[in-house]
C-alpha cells in the first residue's frame, strides 16, 4: 500500500512537472543574434530590412501576416470587404494605448496611410496605388475606399511599411512648418503599440527592448528582448553555441549541417516564399536567348538537382514556376524541363548553333557576390560547356549588379532570388511587362491580362485559376529557369518556446508569446 | 626656433591643401561608382522607378554634380561634415559614436604591438643565438601571413568556445547590464580578444623593421671604430645601436596611429565591434556619399596630423633630420 502511494505520488509529480513545463513561464531576457543594423525606427518611411525584423515587436499594423503568410488581425480585430471589392471596413480594438499612454485610434491609422500615400519614397506607396481614400467615421472604424478592386491589397497591407504610427508624435510642426517624418526625433526612440517598448539602441551594436505590460494581446512572457548585431555568421554561430545568444537569426545555409548535429539546438528550415532562379535575357540587349528554342536547350542541358546538391544543399529542388510556400497559388503541373543533354544538343543544332571547335556560342552570366551565387555560376558554366555553350562569368557587388543587370540589361544569363510574396500578385513585378524586377525583358500580353484579372478577382479559387494559367504559360515560354526553393535558416536553443515562426496566428516578428523554459 | 615655427606653418598649409585635394578627388570618385544610394536601398525587392526618382529628389541627387560638389565643399568649410542620406542624420552624429570604440581598439593594439615587436627584436639581437633568431623570424612570418579573419575566429574558438575565458563578440554583456566599475571591467573583458588579435597581427611589422635596422646599424663603420677603441658592447648597443634603430619603427608607428581612426573592417566584423571600419564599409556598399566623405575627411585629417607629429618627434630623437 505504501509503495502504491509512493508510486502514485511520483506519477503525480511527473505529470505535474510535465504540465508545468508546458505552461509558459514569465521572465528572462532573450538575446537574438541579429544580422544587420536598422536605419532608423521609423517603420514606414524607408526600405529597411534590418529594421523590419525589430519593428514587429515595437509596432502593430492594422492587419499582419503570420509565419505561413496568412492575414491575421492586429490592431483591427475584424474587417469586412464589400461584394464589389471597393470598400474595406476595419473594426479596431478598443482600449489600445500607445506606449506613452495616449489612446490609439482610427485617427492614427488614417494619418499613417495618408502619409504613405503622399510620400512617393515610402516602400508601401505603390501598394496603395488603388486606394481612393482612407476615412475614420468614428474612433474605432477605418474605411478604405478603392478606385478599382485589388484583391492583393489586404496581404500588402499586412506586409511591409504599413505599421501604424503615432499621429500625436509625428503630426508636428517646427517654426510653423511640418516636420518631415524622416527627421522626427522619435525615429531614434520609437513609441509603438507593440508587445515591447524601446529602451536603447547603440548603432552597429545592439537594440534593447523591454516588455509592454499593457500589450493588447496580453502581457509578453519575456521581460526583455535584445537584438545583438553580429554581422559575421561564424561569430554568430560561436556566440550561439557559447550560450551568449538564445536565438541565432543570422545562420548561413551552409551552417545548417553543423547545427543539426548540436545537442539542445532546434532548427527551422521550412520553405520561405523565395527561390533561386536563372533568368534569360529575353528582350533586353541582343542575346541568343531571345530564341525560345535556345532557352529550352539550356534548360535541358542544366541539371538543377546537381546545382542544388553542390551549391545550395538545403531547401528543395524547384519543380514549378511559382513558390510552393504559398500553396494555394502554386501550380504543380507546370513543370520545368528535366535534364536531357542529348535533346539539348539536338535543339541547339536545329536552332542554328552548330558545334565549331567544341563551341557553339559564348554568353555572359552575371551574378552578385556571395558564396552560393559563385558556386551556382561555376556549376552552370560547367554544365553548359558540355553542350558547347561557353559561359563567361562576371561577378559584381550589389550596386554595380543592379546598374548592369536591372537597369542596363547587359547580360545573357543572370542569377536571382528574392521574396515572391506576400501575395502572388508579386508576379506582376517579376514576369509582367515592364515589371520592376522583370530583368529578362519578358513580355507576354496573355500573362499580363491574366495577372490583371487575377488581381481584380474577388475569391481565392478564381484567382488561383488565373495564376495556374500564368505558370503554364511560363513553362512554355521559359523566360526563367527556376533552380531551388529557399528555406528559413533559424536556429534556437531548445529552452526557447513560442518563437513567432513556430506558431500560427501571431505576427512574423512578434515575440509576445515567446518564453524561456529554464 | 624660428625655423621650427616656419616649418610648422608650412606644414599646416600643406595639410589644408592636401585635404582639399583629397576631398575633391574622393567626391568625384565615389560619385563615379556605379549605382547610387537610391539604387542600393531599393535593391532587388523594390526597384520601382518612382521610388528611385523620389529618393534621388529627397537626397538632392537630381542636381548637377558640380552643384552638389560646391554645396558639399561649402558645408565642409562651415564645419559641416555632411548628411547621411540613408540614416537621415548628420554624418558627424554617426561618426562620433564610433570614434571611441575604434580608437581604443586600434591605438591599444598599436602600442602593444610596437612595444612587443621592438622588444622582441632587441631581445633577439642581444641573444646572438642562431636558433633564437630563427624561431623569432619564423613566428613573425607566420603571424604576418595569417589572414586576420581566420586568426580572429581561431582566437574565438580557443579562448571563448573552448576555454570560456572571454566573451565571443560585442562590446558589452547584453543579458545583464553592469554599471560603474563593473561596467568598465565588463568592457575590458570584451576588449581583450580583439585587441590581442590585432596586436598579434601587427607585431611582425615592428619586429622585422627593428631587427633589420639593428643589423644594419651594427654593421656601420662607427660601431667598428667604437668597438676598436674599447667601448663595452653593452654600452655600445644601448647608447648607439638602439637609439639609431628605433627611428624606422617609430615612423611606422606614427603612420599606424594615423590610420587608427579608420578602424579594422575585418576584425570589427568578426568581433561584432561597432567601429569605424564597419561604418565605412556599410557607407561604401550603400553609396551613402556624404557619410563616406565625412569619414574620409576625418581619415585625411588624422593621418596628416599623425605624420606631422611623427616628423617632429623623430627630429628630436635624431638631430640629423632637419626640419626644413
């Protein structure tokens, strides 16, 4: 009997401990090895990728994206979209306060969006092109009227450069003239509505935040959050393994192999909506790749599985023409041609490029600095040499690359990656006629028409149909040759729970639900 | 004395002219680099023409380059180092915060490297032992050839990861905030690894130059004469050889001090040290013209002053050098 009690007592303890470890503990400071230095803490005025990872803890948006790119409520607890897609009505949470104690209302939202629409240099400016007006019928309702239906609007509203900013601190004048939001003193010590309050920023070194107990989604579990700027990825790895850092946000793909073998280290390497691809010069300066047959021949000559295995190693070999990380828009039946050297040679012969002294023609592959890029370029060079295409490699730093490739169109082949979300409307930029990132100079009126119809369609099934068709056309025109899907590279210690990319329903960079199990 | 004042005056005029030329050449050189701040900022994710145009207008880069040049030089004459486009702040504000972390790292290690390198050379010379000479030379060659980023990482792996003696990176402990004397100790604790790495890399320079200089001096005719008239070797070395041999390393030391303000890009990156080198590298890659020019201005000024002071110092040490 005694034994029975003892055993049940022990079991009870085990259960209790088990339960206790799953209820979040409060307290502690999490240190993040962070890759870059923010430009400022004005989250909407400038393109600032290093700032973006931190803004999400200090500021809130009207709606935001979670790690799976779902649009989720933030300051707005709900919203309605009219049947014609022309009116968006957002219902704001009540009782939300700025970190200086002032109430956050619809007036702040209207001011922020008006500011974005009036500043052409604001990163979200272009995403508001279809907006007619933003109004606040009362303190807790925001109505956005559109000039035309734009179904990707909500996703873009939830994404970049759309953090709601405090009107009472930014709508100010000095000597009678309004102060530009670029020069506002609060850019150096921001006030937001997010889970953490700003404490200190030493440029080039670190950013320290402390919890905001009044946060509208509940008091954060952590007492504080530190973004430790460690630009060198090897150093970041050592700091992480030495325990000075709890979460390594500056992992290089090549380090995933080492990290996976480490005890007490967890890794997130799920797909992210970005992909490596080879772009052909289709309509810029003269190039053999204006001929579709030659593009196909190159596709048959390339072995993307080998490129992936040797140069990229982590992620997935690409199979289609849009990122599978946004599954509803991904067409699995629009396939990339598979490796077939014999066919490649035949096609090149037919296209009028016979083999002379082992060479058919010479082209230039331009890419920017970085290990994975130069590795990919070298392998592509070697693979194409086997079918008699001689590739000259040109490597540039980013600014020169942009000048040469994006602006000048001075290349035959180039390697790219980049964010393809938050909505497939992003394809307009990459493959639409005159699109900002359409380096290929690709233009197909059918694609343009489908993309425009997709952006105006109201429901997701209808939109998906258009995007599927776009991908089918891309697989026939082949302006690009996708190589691989990019993965997240996050590493964290096993005592860190509730990181935003492990949860759904919380903003991508929001650490309110993160806690330390120690 | 009259000569001295004349000399100083002439040097100051030369410095002013030189800085003016340096700034002019730099201004046009960095504007000639492909791309601009707007191109880099918009990058490959937001490269819309409207944003780039709006940014160029905001930065004043839509004006003719001659106008931009005159405006910039006008500001510089009024003591304004310019305005960072990227950070929307005055260049000086950004540079100011980097001066202390940079100088404490570079000057401390230059001094240590000078002392250790020169002492090593003297020690080896007095030892008059083939193996001592050989091992010191070998060590200096190895340290000279080792890439600094590699040495830095090895130092981290040995002293932080394995022995756990020093923190891996940064300038302060971030998990706990120390204040007062504890804060100073914490700072020094973080300083040890970067300073030692930079010192190790610089030692060979001083060692080799001093050693060569000593060997050269020992072969001079006056040494032979003095030896012949019976001056003790010890005295000969201390009074004549050493004094004459110290001039070349001192000149190098002066130049190094001049460059100390530029920081050390590679080591700052590896140790996550917020110094001038990283600021400069960022400014270059982001084409932040006026921030970069501000840093160049400070560099030119620092180097000129350091050379100037070195020249005077050497003139005092070596009367053969005339300040003319």
